[in-house]
């Protein structure tokens, strides 16, 4: 074959795609928002839909200073490499002015360098990795276009210690625990925090830590070890394939109470997905979670959501709310700053403060920690993270997380903190009380 | 592409390479930066596919775990540069050295087994690396989350485009020249009949080692520059079946054991995939893309290279009225 | 100690069940069917759809899983293997592409959230600090029954012996009048059906997820490679070795190292004794 032909083919391909996609940049009188996330997952869809509804409302109110807001989307397929390509697509081909992300931690970490390169203001609604906030602490100017409106994992652990003190130690009388964690960075981080804080503050001793491989098929030996350890309960840290652990726990009817972090139990589909084998599981959850009583504004959002979308998830996950309120804040800041130019927009976004009230009290709050602002309990800063409140009575910000309990009849309620609780912490029926 | 090379076809090749280079270097004037980004991705896949092809396409030792080598290069430079602040000018060459060592390890099973069994061992190697990077010294490797914020070498679509194109082009030329040496043509023979080659007095072990080391060098270079382009690294992003799939399918659909084939395949696959993005943003795209790849492969396992070659020789036969004389080169 | 024994047997039973279908194809056709894990996935999802989504009786769910697997096997044989016959590498690569396509297809039809199957058999039995589900017991019993059945089938029936003949010496089989094409077709169908059946049990024990085909594939490959081609008994024994080692590693050493052991075993056996522990000496 003529080598010239071969090489021409390669070049022709390059050119044809270039010409094909060249007509996609936007007109001067629109503002483009890019959604990045996985189209096939409940997580991604929640953020996407929250963004869509927010944009509808904003356009109905006149858009951004008269300009119409257009949403474009890029699928990450929950793959890191695809995520980077998706961000590049949004930035270079679509030339978006703002990015709203419903990505998982790994994928966000992947495109973060691109965000820095393109300097596009980005709001992350699900990723809660403290490492990203740490980057904002050590190098604010480079990363300042990033905002994360879900509380970081660290804040989660602090609340858990309170839960341990008040419910597990005081109410249940438990003194010993065994930690069962996945061998991921998330598992290690939560384990570290719990081990260091739970014993001194709540008086609960960690007897043992069992680390399992995320591809584990059979958890019965792990549960046997846990039962043998003599602990009063199991503290579970599972974010990857967490359904396997919890469903085996239920199917095996492990004779030991279990609580902790179980990412699979955060959405209403948990019951349907587990075929009902999900009762007795409790977990930490960002808010608003399942079973969480919501304020009127959030309820109005849910109503619009359910009228518009008929397939799963039928109720938005917490990141859907984050996307809805967060996007509106981003545009409110843009209006005040005259656009998305970082110099004016970043401080404007930092000043955004939305308090959602229920029965006259502060119920939820969407605001951001400013750089240098110290959180009293941990003594550190969390620039551009949502302004969570981890000291009772949780009246200056929303709590970072709540504890959700699934019951064996399929209902889910919030059981901690007391301000938001509408149910009681319960031990599965097959576990005998000590 | 060994065997007799006539003066005429060699000139034809050189002209083609030069024309190609000129065309690609002028391209940024005519296309959007989004497309340039696409081509950058394709350039990297092409480098990895050529690395795979030089080993598996030529010798017939199918590597199902090529990310093992690529990952060593990538992680080595990432750790040296990010954790130990070794400048890129040193960390990249060092990474290639590490990959060469990895290449020797990768080669050892080939002394005893081949074919499917070898392929499975390489897959196991990759799986082991996946576990190791998460469990061993996560303070260096970043564990399951990897490292985000690795120093990028160049910023912006155009500079990266020129650089990665020249890198790929350079590698392609070098591999092309290597395949024309005696060692290169002997490698082609090994894939067809290893016994005959060793019978003719050549050391198949030395030849195989040669292929492995060349493949590892390219993989190491590609992996190292790749991580300094992506700006991040994670076990999930590198040691996964999808990556293996991408590399192998690119090489095979383009046309294995040719240098141009993997390049062609990488570009074709990248364009096919991203071309569909504006029309089918979601999951359908992955499905259709996979089906297209499967149909194409099953239709002609020798790849686009062969499809076009058959087309051309068919046309020749029609117009010249004589039997096509096969591949011109 | 009793726990380890019991849990070991249970997990090994599941692994043996999963490996049976793969052994068959690898022994008969020397084909590395990288889409084997997809049978498990298809079987699991078929069962889920029929029994959990449509709420039909479990037996119907099982039947649909088996049919799904058998059909998939036949299609794989006719459309891929036969077309690319002779080019072993091409067959393997095409099965890899197919596996990825099937994964994308499942995401398209079912979305990518993980689903949990209800146990096929309800109930738990407690022994010491260990819990044993009747579900796992059923899987173990099923695997022994199927293995025994397969053994009898291969050694005693006409069809079974024909399969054995093709597996040992394809050319010789043709000469003695065996229709190798028909045998291959049947073997692929059986392999698919076995894979899907195992998939239902596997999914019932772990979960349903579009990427669930990878991990079982690796386990199954380990079992067959280490056990050796052509040896059903070998697969059974090695399934137990791997199953027990996983349980022992998890209970006594460190649960994280569970996967490392399997990989090391594959590498070790392939380097030291490529024909497997119980296989024939030819490769």
C-alpha cells in the first residue's frame, strides 16, 4: 500500500473532526454552564437535574444581566481519564463560563489541574476530599476558582465522635468497637480520625481494625473476626461497593450492631436496589439526606424535580440540592461581580450566604468558609468549603452530616443530631441487646 | 514491513513521512483548540499502541498488561518530581530507566511460556501493580487516590500539541527504522515461526529481549510525559482493563506489526469516540463505539491497514488488468 | 478453626461453580474467552430482572438466566469464534471487546447503580461466631451437583465423550467422524449456561454491577490456569485451594492481601509449571 495514502488517512481524520466541531462556540449574548459528571449514575443525574432546574428559574427571571444561560454537558463515565477529556471539551470546545460538577472524588482530582490551567470557576457538589481543600490552604491563588459545597470528610468524622458520645456510649452503653474499613484513602482517613478522637472524647475504645480489599467477595470471615473481637459494635467505613458489605451483613444476620459510613445507603433507591435487604443499617450522610425533614424552599425544588423527571433517582440526592442552590449563588455572585472574572467573582461567591429556615429556626445554610477563617473545633481553615457547623447546637451553619437509620420496614429516619432527629437509633432485630 | 525494499518505495516512504509531518504541524492554524486536545490524547494512545505493537504485534507475545510498563514510567516520574522535587529534566529519564528494569521483569516469563499463558501473566502483573500502588508506600504513591497536581510540562493546547506530535513522530520514525534493521526483520519472523528463527542460528532470547526493551523504553517515555501532561495519576486511571482495551484495539484496528497501523488506529478510535460526543453525550456513545470497534475487528482482524491495502490492490487489479502486486512497500 | 473450614468450603464451592464453564471452553477450544465474566453478569441481571423487577417466581428467573447464558454462548461461537477460527489471538481480543461492549450495554439498559439480589434461599445458620447463609450452602451444593453431573456427562455419555475427544485431539476427532463444529457449538452453549447459573449465585452473594465481570474472570482464569487444562478435577481442587487461601488470608493474616495472593499464585504457577498442577504436559 502506498505509504502516502496511509499517512494521508491519519491527517484527514484530524482535519475532518476539526472542521466538524468548529461551529460549536457560543454567541455573545449567552452564558454557558458546563455540567461534568456521570450521566448513568444517580449521583451525576442529581447534580445535572439540580443545575437544569436552577438554570430554568434563572432564565425565567431574566438570565444573567439579560443574557440567556445555556447548559452543556460532558459525561465522565466515572472514569478519571474520561473526566479530564470531558473538562477539556467543556473548556476548549464549548468555552463554558462556569463548571458545575457532580463527579466523584477520583474524577475531580483528575481534572483539577485542568481547572487550574483554564481558570474556570468550578463548583463541586459531591466530592468531599479534604486534599482538595488542603490545596486551597497551601496555594490559594492557584486554586481559588474552586468551591465545594458539601462538607469534607473531616467534618464528618468530628460529628461522628459526637454521635459516639451521645448515642453509642451514653444511650447504648457501648464501650468497645472494631473498625471494618475498605483499603482506600477514604477508609484510612476516617479510621485515623475516629481512632484518634473516639476513644478520648467518647470513651469508646477501638479494639481492632480490619482492613478489607474492595473487591472482596466473601465478608463472612471478616464478620467472624469482628464478632470474635469482643466489641460492642462494628464501625464500618465503606464507600466503594458498600452494598456488598451491608447486604451481606443483613443476609448473614451478623450478631453484632453496625454503624458508620455506608455510601450506598444515602439515596432512596437503596431499598429498591437491595431488594429490601437493607434494614438495620445506619450511616452518616451529607444533608439533605433520606429521611431529612426539609424546609419550604427545598420542598419547592423537590416538587419541581419530581414533576420534571420520571426516572431514577426519583428524589434528588443531597448533591442535587447542592447544585440547585449553589448554581443560583454562583450566578448571584456573577451578577454582583459583573461576570465570572475571577478577581471580582471569587470574593462575591465567598460572600454568598443563603439561610433556609424551618419553623423560624436556621435549618440549612449555604455559605462558604473564607480563607483564613478558622473553624473553632478543629482549629483549621477550610477555604471555599461549605460553612458547616460541627459544634452543637448547630445553629450557625448546617451540620456537616447527620446520621440516617434505615429500618427493617423500609423507612429511613434521621437519628442524630437531636435538632434534626425524627427517629431513634435502632439495632437490627436479630442482634441481641447486651 | 521487512524484506526487500526498493529504492523507489523507500523514497515514497520518506516523502510520505515528511508530508505527514508538515501537514500535522500546520494543522493548528485551521482547527479549534478542542480538536487539538483530542489529537494530543490520540498522540499518547498512538505512542502506547506503537509500544505494544513493537512487542506483541511483532513477536506475537501478546501483552495484556501493558499498563504495567506505562504505569512504572508514569509513577516513577510523578513520585520523583512531586515528592522528591527532582526536576522534570531528570525525573523523566530516570523514569524511563525504571521502566527498562520493569521491562526486564516483564520479559522473564517469556523465557518459559508464550501465547495465551504469557498474556495472562502480563495481566496478573498489571493487577499486582494495581494492588501495590495502593497498598505499598501510599505516602509516596498517593494510595488509592493517587497524586493530583503533578507538575505539567507545557501549558495550553498548542504547545502540547506540537510537543506530543513531535514526540510521537520521533518515536514512530525510530521504530520504523529499527524495524528495518536485521534485528527488526528477524523479530517479524519470530511471530511466524520461532523455531525456524532459532534454528537459523539467531538467538531468539536476545531478539525477544530487544523487543521487550524497545517496547518498555517507548512505554516509559510515553508514560512519563503522559503524567506530566495529565497533571495527575491514580491507580484506577492506569491499571485498568479499559486502558488495555484502548491500546490493543487501537493497534489491532489500525493494523498490527506495522508502525503506521497503531498510529492510524489510535487516531481513528479517538476520533470515532469523541466525534460522537456532541451528538450522543451519554452512555449510548460508549456502547455504539464498542460495537463499531467489534464489528470492524471481526470483519478484518488485520485492521484498517489491511482493509485499505486490499482496496488499493483490488483497484489496481481492476484498472491494470493484472494481479495486484500486494503491498507496495 | 471450624469457621475457616466451613467458610472455606462455601467460598470454594462458589468458585468451583464459576470455573466449570470456563474450564470446558478452555479445555475444548483452547480459547481464552475474556467475555466469560459477561455470562455471569448476564445471568445475574436476567435473574434480577425476572424475579426482582418483574416479581416472577425464582425458578423462572433461573430459567431465563440459563437461557440467556446459553444463547450468549451460541452467539459468541457463531459470530466471533467461527469467523476468526484459526487466529487464536483474534478470538481472544474479540472476546475482550465484546465484554466491554456488553458492559456498556448493561449500563444502557440498567443504569450503573449497584443492585443487590435477594437471597435465593432464605435463612441463616449460626456456627460459633460465623454466620452461614443457606444461599451459600445452596451454591455449594449446586456446584457439587453440577460438577458431578458434568463429570458423568463427559465420561459416560456419547456427546460427552465426543467433547472430550475434541478437547484432546481435534484432528483425530474429525477423523473418527465427530462433527467438531456441532460439538463446539454445544460446548459453548453449555459453557454459557453454566456461567450464567454461577452468575446468579455469585450476584446473589455479592452484588450486580456493570463492571462485575472483571473480578470473577480473574478468579476463574486463576482456577483453570493453576488447575491445568483438561482437568475438571484439577479445577475443583484448585478452586478449593484458592477459596481456602482467601479465607485464611482474610481471617488470619490481613484482609487487604486477599487479591495479592491470587495474582502471585497465577504468576508462580505459570512460571514454574505452566501446564498447571494437574494438567497434561502439552501446552
